[in-house]
């Protein structure tokens, strides 16, 4: 196979593939049905033309038969008048007309045979067209049902082009949402760890840290006050009651509650509030300087 032959073969195959993809079976069936109806109409037109031609020959045959009778009468009259020459001429014309009539009979018989054949072909073609019409409608219904089933299956499985675009959009939205959630969580962790400062607060990180220490110192001071008060209460109770070897139920319960309340707290050393305030003032003076 030469280069041109291969190129021609490839081009034909490509064109055929494009035509197959763009072909609509329903439109193709309707077109084929119309073509068959056109052929049937052509056959009917041919039968009509053939019948017309046969009628013309039959008319011509009748005219020749009339001439034969006419020439026959002319021959009789010539014989009565002892004009054999005229009678011979009339008989010769009669003979010519008889020959033409025989030829017309042959042509008419041939046309009748063709007409019968065309009528049979027309009937067969019409029967095939009716069968094709029934089959065409059945195939179109099956094709539409198959298309509907295909669309439903593609929609349910997400295998169609449109559903594939939808699935991709959902995937992109999920990825962006996950990125935003991860970023938000990371920002929360950094803010809790103190890496990022609160932009809404006018306090510096140092001031915030000192404030936290001051709050922790206040809690420790209040705790010491409670301990002292509880110690005085214990002394009064020891003077009025006998000393038991084991602690009472109230003391045990109170110790458990205090242990639970202070389990999650981080112990911090006592901080003098005056010292913290003085250090804070010095830091503010340094920043202003």
C-alpha cells in the first residue's frame, strides 16, 4: 500500500468515525423511510407512464383496424366496378395495416408484461415499506428508551460528562473547605500558644504576660488567705473536740474537692504586686523613651 493509499484510507477512517459519532439513529431511520417512499413513488410514476404508452398503442391499433375495414370495403367496391387495379391497391394497404396491427399487438403485449411486473414490484416494495415503518418506529422507541436509561445510569453513577463536572466541582469545594479549616485550626493553635498577638487588643505581649502573672499571684494570695482561715478554724476545732487518728469525712471530702480544683492549675511562685507594678512602670517608661 502506497503513501497516498494509506493517507486516503486514514482520512476515510477518520471521516467515518466522525460521521458515526454525529449520526442520530432516529434521523437515519426517518431518512431511509423517506427514501423508500420516494422509490415507491417513482415506481408508481413508471407504471403510470407505461400504462399511458400502452393506451396510446391501443388507440393506434384501433385506428389501424378501422383503416383495415375501410380498405376492405374499398376493395369490394373496386371489384364490383371491375377495377382490379384499385382493388389490389386497397388490399395492399389493408395488408400493410394488418402488419402494423400485428407489431402493435406485440408491443402492447410486451408493455402489459412490464406493467404486470412493475405492479408486482410496487406491491412488494409497498409491503417492505410498511414493514420497515413498523420496524423503524420500534427501533426509535428502543433507541429513546436506551438513551433515557443511559442518562439515568450516568446520573446515578456520576459517569456522565455533566455529572463528572459536578463531581469535580464538589471535590474542589471540599479541598478548599479542608484547607480553610486547617488554616483556621492552625491560627487558633498559634494564637493560643501566644505566637500571634491579638490585633484587637492594645496590650503588648509583655503586658499581657505580666497581667497573666499578676492574676496568678492574686489567685495564690487568695489561696493562702483561705489556708490561714482554715488553719485557724482547725485550731479552734482541735481545742473543743478530741483528736482522732483518722481525718473526718468532711475534711476528706474537702481535700478531694481542693485536689480536683487545683489538679489542672500550674503552680506559680508568690509574686509581690508592688514589685510587678514597679517593673511594669519601668517597662512603659523604657518604651516611651
